[in-house]
C-alpha cells in the first residue's frame, strides 16, 4: 500500500513539473512578426526558406512558411515540406529506450554488453605516444544511461570505414554498431560529456535487439503511427521526395546546393541512423512536442508515462560542461537549459530540446507552456544552436505569450 501511494505521488509531481496548470494564449498580432523576420533571413540569403511553428500543449498557434523549397525550381516553401531533421532524431531514439524501460524489457542502468555482447571486454585509451596507443580496462562497463547522456567515452567521430557507411548506408545498423564496439573508449565512462553519434546509434541497435523489430518499424509502430505522424520516416517514400526541402550552403554571398552525399534519400539504404536520420514536417513534430508538454500523452494516446518524461527532460549530467551554448546540461537524449543566457535568455530553466546539423531547432519550455520549431536546410552555419534565427524566433514566440 505504501509503495502504491508513493508511486501515485511521484506521478502527480511529474505531471505538475511537466505540464503547466494553464495553457498559453498568444497575441496573434505579435505572432505575425515571425513571418516578416524569417523572410528577412531569406532576403539576406542566409536561408532559402523556412517553416516555423509556435504552439502550446493545446496545439499550434502559428505555422508559417517563407521562401522557396528549392532555389532551382523557385517553388514556394510549402507548410508540409519535409526536412532532414538530423540530430533532432536523437531525443526520439531516447523515447524508444524509455518505452522499453516502462515495459520492463531493459533499464537505463543496464550495461550495454547485456544487450549487445560485442561490447564485452571493451578497452580504454590510456595514452598515445606517436603511433603507439596503450589500452587499459575501464573502471566500469558503459551503460545505456551513459549513451543517453553522451558520457560513455565512445569516440564521437566516425571510426575507419564508418564514414563511407554513413554516406552510402549499404551496411545494416548491426554492422555499423559492431564497428563502433571495437573502438577503445576516449575517457572513463561518466567522467565527462562528449557529443557522440555512435552512442545514439548503439541505442538504436539496442531497441532492435530488445524489441525484435527494426529500429524504423519500432518507432513507426510505437510513436509515429499512434500520433498520426504520417510524414516522419527514416527512409522517405517516392511520394515524399517531391516535398523534401533543398539543402544549401553559402559561397561568395550566394546560396548554392550543398554537396553532401549523406543528405539525400539513399537508394537501397539499410542504415536508418538513429543518431540523425529522420525526415519530418512541422505539423508532425508539433504533435510530438505536444506529447512532451502533456506529460507523455496526446489526447487519449499515451506514448510515455509522466515519470519517463520528467526523467528524460531533467539534467542527468550534474556539473559536467555540456552542449553547444553556455548554461546547458543534458537529460536522456534532450539538451536542457540550466541557466538561461544568450540564445536561451528568453526561455525558462528546464527548457529542453535539440538541434540538427542542417540548422533545424526545436525547444520546449514547460514553465511557459511553449514549443518553438525552426525548420531550415542550411549547412555552414557557425553554430546552429546559437544562431540568430533560433534566437529571434524564440524571442518573438515568448513576446507573443499573453501574460
């Protein structure tokens, strides 16, 4: 009886912590300014186009599209354009792990080797002198928690042969993770934070092994289809391709097509890239972020428990320096604002979200009942997490909240 009461109390605390008592209301006259400002970035040739969303736990308050989907065709940017959301995939992969934990099929404290035996006997780089590398046994095995928080010590870059795999994706996720498992750790697990794509891909493989489904089918069955996220996928269909936004970079003050072999839909690809492979739309992502503001639910559809949402979105990295802008910590798959400043000055402590390599950003502020989505396709920004586009969109969204 005492345990049951304790569980009820924890759930109540989680709900109050994640979901505000009142839904945000917005000043529509102020939200209109978003379109004007985003168009300014198009006119300055910083981006070709953008789709933006501002919303609350009750739904979308503003959905705008500016510029063009592709410069070559001059087709206007549609509101349902598909974007490569890159590392915004990471929190969704983490959601998959939490779903399996709720079902009792794994624990975030499990050693990775419990589910992936290829990680047994992993070694740590003790020293490097010229061409000589000395290895030693780490103090403990890496855990799923370490992977979720980027504190595992797995090398953050691509090991030999893996860069080609990412470009062509002709190997399976299992084969890619096997390559990563044979790399020595860069540091003792849990001792520092270092952004690590290989760690999140490893979580994707754990999902496959534990669930008995492919990574992409698991997410589709447990997250995307239940939420009606019909345009979100690892591998866009032929019907989706005409809606994919073009990817650009700046050369001599002009936007040109970015030459990146990884970015296009790979024909016959086998590798879903849990660390950064999803395509999605503004409306689909808005539904996902409503779930996070509503303590794991959207209407009658439950994706996560309030406890899991709270655990994922609180700082799990202590005082370790984290993130790509000052004042950040990390939860499970989500970056978390510890001390608002600079690009995060207008949001509340506890705001969580993630960016992507192609300039996309999405952030959720539970205290202000707010989510903000920025979808662009641009490489070469000095730091997308600290971009003027993100800062100005967030400021306009916060300014539009009725107090």
